[in-house]
C-alpha cells in the first residue's frame, strides 16, 4: 500500500484518480489547492505526490519547489499540457516525472511504481558487502542508496539519485537519452527526452563544482551522457 | 517582325521621340530648303528678265523696223557685252521665227519648247533646263513695237546662262539644313531620355511594389505624386493593396479563430476526459469480473472503450492544433534507424507482422518521438487496410543527403480519387470503413511531422498493387 498525496483542483479528475488509486489499493489524500497540499505534507507523510500544475492560488511549480526544500518525496506532475514549457520548468523545479492527462489508472500506477523504485530495474543489485565507491570528491554508496560529496550527504531527488547510480555503475559508458529514458524512467524509447536533460541539469547543480565544465555527468555530443571518466 | 521591335518601354519611348523629332526637323528643313531655293531662283529669273528688258529698252529704238541679220548680230553683240550683273550670259535674237542670230560662235543653248512658246508670247518666257550637265536658265523676250506695247514686233531676244552659281548656293542651303537637323535630333535625345525616365519611374515603382506584394508583403504601398494617369494608376494600386491586405487579414483572423476554437474545445474536453479515463480501468476490470449483470458489464465495457477512443481523438486534435499554432518543436537526436523501427514495432507488438529492411548502422538526426508517430501511423494504416494476411514492409535507405523510408503493403491500394486527399484531415480511405478506426487525423499528423523535419511524406500506389508511403527526410534538419 502506498500513501499518495493528490493535489488536483478539478473535482472530477480528483475523484476519478482517487477511485483509480483506491482500486490499486493505495491510500489517497486528495486536496484541491497547493496550500492544502503543503499543509498535508507533514501530517500525511505521503510516499509519493501527484501534482497538477494548473492550480488556483499557488501554482503547481511553486508547490513543487516548496516540497523540494524540505523533502525528497517522489513528485509526479499531472499535466494537461503535454508539451508545454511548464513541464520542463516543473521538471527543473524538482519533479521526477510527469503524466499527461487524460491518463488511465494503469498508466498512473505504472508510472508511480517506476518512480518509487530506487534503482533501475536492469541495474545489478549491489549489496553483498559492497563498499561505497569513491569518484573524485563523490562517494557513492549503492547499497545504502546514498551519495556524499566531501563527506557530506547530498539530498537528491529520487530520479537524480537513480540516474547517478545508473550512470556511475558503468563509468565511462555512454548512454543515449532514449536508453536512459527506458532504463531509469522506464518510459518507452520514445518518451520525452527532456526528462533526462532536466534531471541531468538538477543533478549537475548538486554534484558538479563547475556546471559549465561537468566532471561527473558528461555530455557526449550527438550521443548522450556518461559518467566520467574522471 | 515583332522581334525587331525594341522590348523595353524606355527604348520604345526614346525611339518614338527621336523619330518624331527627326521627322519634324526633316519637314522643317525641307520646307526651308524649298522656300529658299524658290526665292533664289525667282530672284535670278526676275533679275535676268529685268536686265534683258532694260537693255532692250535702250537698244531697241536703234533697230530698224525690219532688222536684218547684221542688225540682229549687232544687237546680240551689244547684249552680250552689256551682260551687266550677269556675267557670261549668251544672247541671240530672232526675227519673225527666223534663225537665231548670235554675236559670235555657236548659238546659245536654248530648249526647243522655249522657242516655240516665245513665238506666240507677248511677254517674257522663262525656262530652266539642263545643258551639258549644268542647270541653265533661258529667257525669251518678245520685243514690242515702240509706242504700241500690245503689238509684237516679231523680234524675240533670247538670253541663256548657267545657274551653276545659284545651284551652289542652293546646295549650301541644303547642307546647312542637313547640318542643322542632325544636332536637333541628337539634342532631342536628352528630353527623350528625361521624359522616359519620368514616365518610367512610377512604372518601375509599381512593378517593384507588385513584386513585393507577390512575395507576401501586403502592406506595400507606393508614394503617389502628381495628378497624371500614372498617379491615378498608383492610387488604384494602393487601394487594391489595402483591400487585399484587409481581406487577407480577415481570412487569417477567421482561420485562426477556427483553429483556436478547435484547440480550445479539445483543451476543454481534456479535463472531463481525464476524470473518465482515470476510472476506465476500474470499469473494465469490474465488467470482466463476472459479478455484474451481462448488460451492465457490456455497457461498462463500451463506456470504457469509447472513452479511451475519445481520449486518443482529443490527443490527436491537440497535436494538430499545436502544428497549426506553430507550437510544435523538434527535439533532435542522432538515432539508429534500425533500432527506431524495431522499437516502434515492438511497442505495438507488430514485430511479427511487418518485414523490416534497414541497413546496419544507418543513423540520422531526427526527433525520434515524432518519427515514431509517423511510422506508427503508416504501419498501422497499412495493417488495417491490407487485412491481416497481407505483407507490410518497412524499408529505409539513404540517397544523397536524404533518408528515405517506405512503408508498403500488399493490400488493394488507395483509390485514385482518394489519393490526393489522403493527408487531409478527417479523410477516410474508404467511406464504408467503420468509424471506429483512427481519429482521421493520423496521416495529417504524420505529414505535419515530416514537414517539421523539413521533409516530405507522399502516398502512391505500387505498379503491382498496394499502397506505398514514402517518408523523405534530410539527414541533417536545419
């Protein structure tokens, strides 16, 4: 059972998504405004937040930013505007994924599951006494799913952490954006590659010293991204 | 013949101007020449007659009543000597139609008609004639009896002389006229060019304005000066341009209103659809659980299916609205075409129904999501129309700098009358086809996606039957 905080202003969509989530056995708290959503964050302690971007009062983007200040709970944007710049801004504000409305409960369920998985499905589980690996100033602990820089733990959103773990599992290997979408986000090959770009951008702002000259997450022009080589 | 006429308006104007000025100069010169020549000759003639008459007036009284040959010879001699103002005239005299008597040497040249005319004349007769290649003037003067001027005495005095001097004067006149006409014609080139420029400048302005309007700049106007026909034409042009611009703006406004309406409607439909779509899974599952009455289950199934279909249709409408609004953007990546085709087929579980022929390692820069939409539309279309057993093939190759992907099927092909409209919105390949297949926007969206890449999408029928859709993309979209 998953605790889902749904922030959605349209009563019909709110009720429909709640019904769908209940059908999959999730516990849902549905609120109509961003203010109510932020207020429920601590008492309800959701496992995941489903967030509509078009909200009256405080905008979905602002809600997203405020949640990220205090919490690394997975956030999935529910957007009625598939290709809007808002989605990109939402992703850059810290959301982990987005779902275009209208979406069936199966799609929502599958996306939630993917986001909540802490490691990419194809990534070999570390755990038989693996030691944390050090790369430059970074210390990546695959077993504890933790990343430290200069010995201080970094607060990474679930998608950032997952992407970093996936890329650093095979340093120097280049992955295309499509491959990363499939592996890390469990989207289809044809998903929105801007998800990857936005997440790389956020990740770099947290782990790189110089974002213009990234050491860890490097861009391979015309191909994709790779970790290192340092 | 037409070829010989100059093509440019300027040339024609200048040539016409020159022709007119040449003609008027020639006519003026010709008239002046004629007048001058006549005046010179008249003066010579009058002078000669006057001279002759004066000489006769002083000499005739000395003549006997019936002069003999010697008298006549003396007279002629005296007349020759008294040549007066005219040097070198030759005179002769004849009495009553008798032989001509001159002073010495041969008789002066005299034309026969003059002699004839003089025999019956009462006054001086003059005739110009040519003699030895020179123009000559001959004067015949019948001498009247003294005291009885009306009665001819039978004595006729002739004088003839060369007009070569006068001819020279006339020739000078002619060359003067000619020399005057040429500079006039040359000088008239200047006003001709100025006039042509003046006429042609508004014409040139009109032309460049019309060209600009053709290129789409409907706000083009020309500056109208003056009040002539060309200015009127310019004003009419401006009015026409204003009308066109207003019409085009109205049409564009109407079109964009219609498109915005479609976009707004689909947008508005999305929220209720989102609510419904979120529960279709619940409905389908309950309908299939066997816990409900069969009719209720069927009704639920129907609602769920149709809701999903409506959702796809609204998605397509939204997508085409984005193209119309120019809001569709390319997200380019360098992609392996073989992998792209395999993923498209795999996502839809078509891999066993479709043949693939793509060279190894064929890569192109494109928006994979959009090309997936194109391929899925084409292949889905081929699978639907060809029937379950016909072969559907996807082939890709490069030609020059182009990536060419074809989707062929072994079905009945596209009816000839539908072929030009397959990419139109809401065109169904077959009028009898059930409504439920596709939104009617699939191929229109596919074509828009191809265009967004700077490429094309075309439909045709293969010679051996079956439809062929060809997607042509630049390998490096700009």
